[in-house]
């Protein structure tokens, strides 16, 4: 790997497109699940017993008892929205759903800006996932971390490739030749 121009075979040709589409579908699937969670948190408030169970689960997943800064920020957000933690979590879930759908659709269409967005969004969550594994080790959490690390690594090499020329530039080059 001492050759700086070396590109892994997985990033070349049809393999690259296949993996990009798989990653995009994975992100869109996560977006659908998060959309369902966000809608349920916002519109199922009449079910107080369910909401208490979900609230306890969400607090455990974001490690509120281990993180004073996270708890402080969530309490400030709760005070701003005056709708409770569940309502704030629901809005946050819907916002992140929009990010996941944007990433997924953009990467499926092989847009470089979407690949860059996905690298930053996915890489920014890796420290939180490592922290979660540290406090609540599980096989599912380790698998999610491994998949997200693969996505960041793969997209890094995809972005290093030479970009496809713009259609106008291709037409100009063809006009010069003929």
C-alpha cells in the first residue's frame, strides 16, 4: 500500500456501484425505521405506559445517566420546546430521518456531495457508538460500529477516485476532436 495511486479493487468499476447502492439502501432503511420512531414519539402520546417504556429505553440508549453534558443539553432542549423529552426526541428523530434519506438517495444516485455528507455524518457518530459499546457491550452494537466504519472507509476511497467529467465538458472535448 506504499503506492499512493493504489486503489482497492472493491472501489473499482461495477463493484463500487453495487456497494454504493447497498450502502444507500441501508441508510434509507435506517431512515424508515427512524421515521416510524419519530412519528410514534410525536403522535402516540396518549399511550402513557408505552411512552414511559420508550422514554426509559431512549434515556438508556443515549446514556443520559453517564453523561452530564448530554443530560444538560436535553433538559435545555426540553425547556425550549415545552413538550417533554419525547416530543423533542421525536423532532430530532424526524430531522435525522431527513438527513438519512438525503444521504441514501444522493448516494444511490452516485452524487459526490452525498458521499461526502455520508462520510461526515457517519464518522461523527462513531465516537458515540464506541462510548455506547463501552457502557453497554452487545453484538448488535459492535456490528453497527463495524458497518459504519466500513462505510466511512469505503466512501473515503470512493471520493479519492477521479470525478466523472461534467456533461458540458464532455461535449466540449468531443467537439474539439471532431
